[in-house]
């Protein structure tokens, strides 16, 4: 698989995006601008096909006035930030205890086999991807996953089949902006 440094990302800091960043920065004192980093990264990622290249992270550091390493630390820590282009429909299965004991690994295998991919690799058409994440705080509804901004709970193979079909039919709304 291509690494993020092999992939060029077009950086487009539109006036609207810059205005939003300035608005977020205005919530904090001048010497605490870093406090706005997480929401800024969300908005910058949303505006850039849902991923953050090194160049884009450097740009964010420059705008906020912090060191690039301070941005890399955050982006590499949280799974909601993507360091490479990801599948349009990202099936994020919780792999923590409750979901694990309720068979999430089987469901992940089933989904990967059905899509013909491995965990962490998008389908060739860029439509789907599967990844495992830590507890999403919906343990009572295990096994569960996040798809876009929604939780999909009490998952079964039949529900996975239906969700894949719903994605293909364009019935799943994603919060983030993606290609196509
Ligand atoms: S263990 Fe899966 S949501 Fe908490």
C-alpha cells in the first residue's frame, strides 16, 4: 500500500476555512492557541477529503504558530484523524472487551471477506474500508461500529449485508466530505 508521503494532497485553505479557523482560535488566549488544535484539525480534514498529509499538518502548525511535531503527536494519537486517503465508507468496529466477547472479530472477518479487503486497506474503488478501534462508549449495544457519524449497534452478519447495500445505494449519510 502507498504510504501517505507517496501521495500528493492538494492543500486548499479557502477563505471560509480560514475564517472558521480564526473563529476557533478566537475562543482562546493568544498564548493558548494550541487549545484549538483538535477542532481545527477536524475542519481542515473535512475540507481535504477526510485525511491529513504531512504538508497539511505543517500548514496547520504554521497557522496556529506551533511546532509541526505538536500536530503530528495529536494526529497520530487519535483514530479519527487519517494520515492517508481512506475508503469513503469506513466501517470502524469496536474491538474492546464487550464487543470482543460478543463476536466482533467474526463480524470483521465476515465484512473483510465480503468486501475482499484486509483490515486497514480500502477497496480498489475507494468505496469501503474496515478498521478496528477502541471502545466507542456504546458497550451495552455490543457488538457495534461507527459508520460516518452514526453508531450501528447489535450487529449481525445480516445487518452488515444491509449496511453494505445501503452504502452502495447511497442511503448512508456521511458527515465528512469525501470524493464522489
Ligand atoms: S466495548 Fe465496544 S463500545 Fe465499549
